[in-house]
C-alpha cells in the first residue's frame, strides 16, 4: 500500500518493543509495554523521524536542493529535519518563531550544531509563521533554488501507518495480544497514521490519545481531516466504525500546552526511577501520566495488554528546568 510513496530510511529498522516490568509492579497492571521511538540512531530520534522518511523521500523525488522547515525554538521537528539534512547532505533552512536575541538552548542549539541555516522570524504565531514560510519558498524559487517545505501532515502520517504494521508484527512475534495503544494527542499526524494503519490491518486496538494541546472537538477535527486525506492518498477507505476505538483523554492537559502538571512531573520521576526512561514535559510526561491513570482506573483493564508510544523529544529535557 505504501510502496508507491518515495521514502528514505532514517529510522534504521524497527524500534524496540519492551515490557515495563517495574512499572507493571507499581501499577498492578501486569502487561504494560513501551514502543521506544525515542531510541533511534538519528540525533536522539523521535516520532518526527518516521514522518521525515516520507517528507525527504518526496523532496528527493522532486529533485529539491534545499529543505525548509518552520517551528518554535523547542521544536523537535526542526532539530530532526536538520539532522536528516546533515545525514543526506542537503541544504537546510530553519525558520524559527522567536527573537534573534533569544539564547539557543536544547533543540535549537542542536539544530545550529547540525549545520542548518537559521532565520529568526520574530515572535510570530502559527499562522504568520506559515505565511512567512510560504513567502520564503517563493523567494527561494525566484532565486533559482528548488525548495521543499517540510511538514505536510498527510504525507507525514504515512510514517505511522508503517509503524502500526511494525508494532503489530513485533507483538505477533512475541505472542502478545495487544489491546490498548496510548500516545500523545497533539497535531494529529502521528495519531492519524497509527489509527489508519491499525484500521487497515483490522487490529483490535483501542487508542487512548492523551491530549497535550487541544480540546476534544479540535483534536477530533484534526484527526478526521488527516484520516480523510490519508484515505484519498492511499486509495483505501477507513473501515466504518473504527473511530469508535479512539478515546480522547483530556485529563492531563492541565493549564495547557507546554505547562507541566503535578501528575506529569510525578510521572517523569516515577518512570525515570523504575524504568530509566527520560520523559520531557510537553508531550511525553503527560502521556505517561495518562497511562498511569488509565491503568489505575481500569479503563485499561489488568487483563488487557497495553503499549505506550514514547515519541521522543529528549533534548527538550535540557530546556526544562523543573525539579521533582
Ligand atoms: C516528542 C513529541 N511527541 C509528540 C508530538 C506530537 O506529534 P503530532 O504532531 O504528530 O501529533 C511531537 C510533535 O512535535 C513531539 O515532538
């Protein structure tokens, strides 16, 4: 189904699927597993690497000679785009929403280290950032370059359509009857890809999207849009009723995107001390706090195996000075 789409290999093979024995002991849920998308060879890895396989595949198929990405300073996507560009040897322009005087830390510091050209757009919002990115693309074209703008959500979701198959094959090889998948609910790219992949394979997975950014109607709308476009792109309809398997969990949102909660800070400490897992606060720690709550409340019953997707974001930890 995906062979028609150009892709380059950046993930470097299946990421590990591991049991979390010590957390299982703490929670009383004996079957908690983790998919380690935080462990990839490319510059600390993370979910965006799977999308970049398709974005850069498309860029190379179009014979592009410069990649462009826009984001906020803590963006994992910008860091990983710069890493992929360094690895394959193509020019990279990163447009950061932020002040030129802002010190580069964490992800942004790594983006610079990876050799990307960096332009600071000033303190602009998401919409203005998109407009400026399109203007930059037009300027590059006018100067005779062949730019490719990274970030198309539908193409990016193909990475997680593949990941759903990868996870299902790993579970099968272990004789593991997975029933629940827990992952962050955010822009919808990772989520829609996994849901679509699982639906096409008719996997009996219930998805728990732990929202870290949006209210439920907004996240559903984002998912519906990407899923609809995905179905068009690959020429396969989403099996009817499959969306009933998608739960949106708003319980970890707290004061909103990027603001930790007592539960997310506790989760970061608990998973570090029991599983040596490193959780940043914007996406990952809230999602893991969600898993704890879902297990505690038996929304994920103890007799049904669950897997949480660790989406990475590790360098962000060094920008977040929250003590626990
Ligand atoms: C570490 C991490 N987890 C989760 C997400 C959310 O992924 P998506 O945008 O596909 O919803 C992001 C997005 O930036 C991320 O960097």
